[in-house]
């Protein structure tokens, strides 16, 4: 019973850890470069969740000074993650652009095949 | 004049950032080069002024946008990061005259302006990491410089450059993400991102939540360790340096890893120092162990390389080991040695990579056998190569000796003779890989590639000679390097609990 309670209370963190490990696993285990980038994105997303989870307060509003509202969510982590999302998108875009160039140069996006091709030279 | 001097910390980053945009808009290589040259030669004067201010007075605190720290982003310049700023901006400036011809010969013409754009962007990112006093802001700059770096590496001629850039992108992004993760954990327990504020608030937070704080430190050390290529997280580095354009190899070897080391020093001593007594943690033993492994594995791998750029890259892995050894020793002499080797290694490695770049410019290859006898054809360039190579070994009379001297002193204090022996033994391996190259370059029959080669053009030769001269100069006059490094180490050690 207690284990279920701990799980429920830390549900977001459990998801964070799962996404983090899943993302990292894909990056390491997959040879396909597109899949690697997807794994990388999942890995980054897990960190977004880690930042946002403690910042969101149930029933909290945006921090607007008004006598009607007493409970606010912390806006700073949201803003930080907005920045991190932009960085993540830029990284993903650059990674995909590189994969396009690699595909042009090697004719494949699979790492093992690419290593095999360079070995022939 | 005072109006400008008050804004110097912001200008240090804003100038290259705006310059990058302008360079991209110019579309043509030569005007973009002229602009980059103007900007990169202005930057050392700015960082020089900042260094002078911090050496003679208190740390500079600059409020970005007028927001008061710790609420707004603060640029905080003390002796340590003024030194790093000076190093990065000087190397960026000295290398650039070399770039024009080298880039013209190695990169397609329609991409020249983009090269200079990325160069400035990378410079802006690196200077930003060094100058900022905000942990999250450092992440943003880390990614700015990293993204620019991936592009710079991918500009290399060989198609394997693309592959190296992709692999570095994966590893670099994982490193940066782990860093944010660590910063997130310490933000959760302290509620602040300002490094100076963190250092005091972590004391309280550590008493209540020791595990998240230590986990944060661990994530940051591993994340930054990936960026600085600490053994065994160095696998991306040899390929990236080997296939990048010559100027990029020199620039990255001299600056990118150094700034990452700065970040490691800043966090382990500056941010966590007050709270967790960094020198007593297991992580310092771990860093010392990995550093020694890096010193040997890097140097041993360098001995077996036939591609000289790759050899220098493995040598970088080994030399980074010396720097992090200084961090791991965490005493006055060791840390001084680490910080001073930051600068000395940057100077020597830039000279070596540029000398190879000049050889590639003249004969189109940097395979060891193709370079045999090149010393007689390009005597000045290869003399500079030999001098910087001796610096890597740590020969007395070169800058490398100074760093190893301090490291040896620091090692004796902590680990006694075995550690000292490790430093000497790994230097002996450096004798092998440097000596082998010098022998082939000077004492062998000329290879068919080398026949007809002549000395490098003046614009390429001058940066190489300046860097080689600096290698010797800083071997004798250590006021500018070891003097400042000692003060920085005193400040860091003094800030520890």
C-alpha cells in the first residue's frame, strides 16, 4: 500500500526517470541516426519535466498581483524550460541537417553500414 | 569613456554575437573575414581591461538589463574567469589571420561567410560561458558554442567530418543535458541560479537535503566531463579534431575544452566549495584516477597514430588529464598547475595544430610518412612545431615545464611519489610521440609530397611563430600565467569550507 502511495506521489518523477533512461537507451542501442536523434529528444524532454513538475502548484495561477489570487505557480522554471525547448529544437534541427548530409555522402543513415563503408577505403 | 568601460562585460559577448549575424548577412568570404578580424582583435583588449580591473580591485559584477542579482542574470568577473576570457579571446585573435588562406583552401567558397559566422558564434558562446555568473545562462552559452562547433567540424573536407560532427552532437547534447539536470537539482533545493548566491545557499540546503545536492554535483561533473573530454568520455574528441578544418582543430583544442574545464573548476570550487568540502569528496579521487588514466591512455594512443592531427587530438586527451589532475588534487599548488596548464596547453596545442594546418595548406596531407623531410622545406613552421612539441613534453625552458612543476608540487603534497612518477612517466610517452614526428620531419628523406613545398605564407606563419614564441616566453616569465593562476587558486581554495 505504501509503495503505491510513494509511486503516486512521485508519479511525475517516475515518468521523468523512465523517459530519461528510455531516451538514453535509444541513443546508445540504435544504429539508425534518426532514431538516435529521437532518443536524444526524449532524453532532453525528461529534463523539461523534471523542471516543470515542482514548479506547477495545483490551483496556482500565473503570478499576477491581484487580491483574488493567493497561490501562484513559479514562473521561472517554465521560462527556463521554454529556453531549453528552443535549444533542444535547434539541436534536433542541426542533427537532422547533418543526417541529410550524411545520407548524401554515404547513401545510408545506419551507423554500422557507415563504419563498414569507411573501412573499405 | 567611462560609459563604455562600465559596459565592457556585456560587450565581450555582444560584439561577437552581433558580428556573427553581420558576417552571415555579408554572404562573401573576404568582407566577413575582415569583420571577424576586427572583432576578434577588439575582444582581447576588452578582456585585458577586465583582467586588469579584477587584478587591481574587487570582482566586477555586471547587471544584465539592470536587474539586481540574484534575480536577474549577473555577469561576474573575478581573477579566474578574467584569465579564461583573456586566454580564449587572445587565442581567437591570434589564430584568425591564419584562417583566411586556410579556409580558402579547405572550404567551398560559398560557405566562407558561414564559417566566419560560426567562428564568431562559437567565440561568443565560449566567452559567455566564461563570463556569466548564472548557472542556467552558462547552459545556454554552452549550447550556443556547441551548436556552432558542430557546424564548424562538419565543414571539414572529408565526409567523415560529418560523421564526427554527428557523434559529437549526440555526446555534447547528452553532456549539456546532464549539466542542466544537475543545475535543476540544485535549483530545486536552493531556489536560485546565481552562482555566487548558490555558493552560500547551498550550505543551508546541503544540511537539509544532502543527497540532491551531491546528485547535482555528480550530474554536473559528468555533464561537463563529457564536454571537456575527460577519460573515458573522450571518444568523440579524436575524430572531431582529426576531420575538422585545420583552423577549427586549433581553435577548438585551444578554447572549447578549456572553457569546459573552467566550468568544472567554477562549480566544484566556487559553487559547491562552501557547502560540501569538495577536496574531501570521493569525486576528487575519481577525477585524479581518471586524469592519470587519461594521461597514459591518451599519450599511448597518440604514439600509434599515423594521422598527425589525430595524434595531436589524442595528445589533447592526455594533456586535459594533466589539467583535471590539478583540479582533482584540490590543493594550492595542484590547482595552480591545472589553471596554468589551461593557458599553456592552449598556446602549445594551437601552435601545433596551426603548424600542421600550414603543412596541409602546402602539401595537402598530414599523414606522418608524407611529411618526412618537411623540416628542410618549411624550416620556420616546423621549428615552431618542434618547440611547441617540446612544450608538450614539459622540457625546461618551455611553458609546459611550468605547469608540470606546479602539478608535481601539488602531487607530492597529496599522493606522494607514485603520483609524481605518473606525471614523469606519462611525459616520457610524450617524448616518444613528439620525438618520432620531429625525427621524421627533420632527419628522413624527403617524401614525394614534400618535394616542391615551400615555407608557409606570412599570414599563416606569423600566428604559428607568435604561439611558439609564447611557449618559450611563458617558460621563463611566468608572471602573466602562473602569477595570475596562483591568485585564482588562492581565491578558490580560500572560498572552500
